[in-house]
C-alpha cells in the first residue's frame, strides 16, 4: 500500500492528469482518483497541481498510498465492509439477511458495495443476489449510495415490487438513517427543506446541489449526541431525492464525515483527524405495513460509528499542514 512515483512518457504528453491516472491506476475507482486530486494528494515535480493540469513528457508524479482493490474491512453483520466480487459478495450478502418471505428480501448492505452494476462497476448487490440464488424475480425496491450501509429492500415478485413502490409514493414506508457530521449541530434544527437539482460534472460524476429550480426535498433531523468536533444525528426522509441527506447536511454547514463529494475544508480536516475510512451514513431501520402486520427491521450500527465518535469526544489533534 506504499506510495509510488511515475514518470510521464512522451506518448502521454498533453493528457489531462485525471484521465492519465484513471488509466495507470486501473482498477482504482474513479471517485478515489478525483478525491486524490481535489485534496492535493498527487504531486507533480514536487508541487501541487490543478485537476485540469495536462501532464508533460518527463513529469514526475508522486502518488499517495492507494489500494488497487478495496481491502477487507470489518467483517460480519453490522461492520463496514468492502465490495468483494463474485462468490465473496454472494456469501457476504447471505450472512446479512435481515428478513425474507415469499415477496420481500431485506439485507444489511455493506458499505462499498454498489446496489447494481454500471459506470465501471461490473458486479453489484442485485447481480450478486441473482447469481447466487434461485429466485425467478429479484428487483431493487429502492437504492442506497455505494458507500451507505444498512437496510436495502429487494422485491421477489413483480406484485411485491409494485406494492413497495406504492408504499413509498404514499409515504406509508418509513426509513431512518444514522449519520456523523462535522461541527456542533443546533438542537433547534429538526427540519431541512431545500430544493435539489441533479447534474453531472465535467469529469462525468453525478452530483446534486441546492437550487431554486430543483425538486422539492425535505429531511427531518434529530440530534442524538454532540461535541465540539462533530454531531451524531438521526435522519428521516420525507422525500427520496438522490444524495438528499448528504446535500441537506452539507447545505447547513455540517457535511457528513467521510464525505468525498460535498466536503468542505473543515469537514475534511475533521474526517482526516478522526481517521474516518468511509462515509458515516447508515440506513438503520425501515418500517412498513406488510402482509397484515407492522414490519420493523433494524440493521445493526457498524462499530465504526462508536469508534469515530470516541475519537471526536476525546478531542482531535490539529491536522498536519500540507507541504
């Protein structure tokens, strides 16, 4: 996992640094490469460069330590986990089943596992389940971000899928999340209602921002714990927009810890000092009427949350300043 130095050959001269790194660091996720560039972790000829810098023949690139394949993290139910491929992911998902009957399967999705393939991801949760099980029908009833862990519902029949989608539209299905954010969250702030607009960056990454012409979005927040460095919150979605919790938290000045899309210099410094290895967002419970009963399911909180919180409460050292 040590850092490395690469010299640019003449044939690559003039290529944008992000495109050059995507090629030479394959199969490192593009999001990790863009984050390295935003954070100034890549040095060219000993100095920092902008993400749009074009490499020149003879440039010496010093790269930070990176994993080519995401390393195993906390194994087992409730722990953070990487996204193993094929049989490893199939076996992991089998151990994280929270509920199953003839129409519904609910799993505790590990952080790092995409819910479906695409955008360079060959094998997601739904593909793993279809490959490893004998069900004739399996479809995602909703989605979670790749780095979000917790309750994920999969329909086992077309009728069940329609029923679950209708519940979400009529607000009869309640989802709860726990999250860690930077800074002290005000006790009086229990609702964020800001319209959200989806867009794609020049690098092809999907993003969301608060915009007057965006779609209505409403998130309820409740404060569980707070300290000088950060806050532990519960969030409940009243609407289901892409990255809604992440953007609403960031818009109030309190980005999630481990954030790589909506971070600020202050939240990045907090995440770095607290040694946060992943996005601190966990879908901890869902509640819905199901087959004549009220069904409530909970995904155990990853131990990572308590570990990061202890470091926040103990006080964080000043982050090292870049050279």
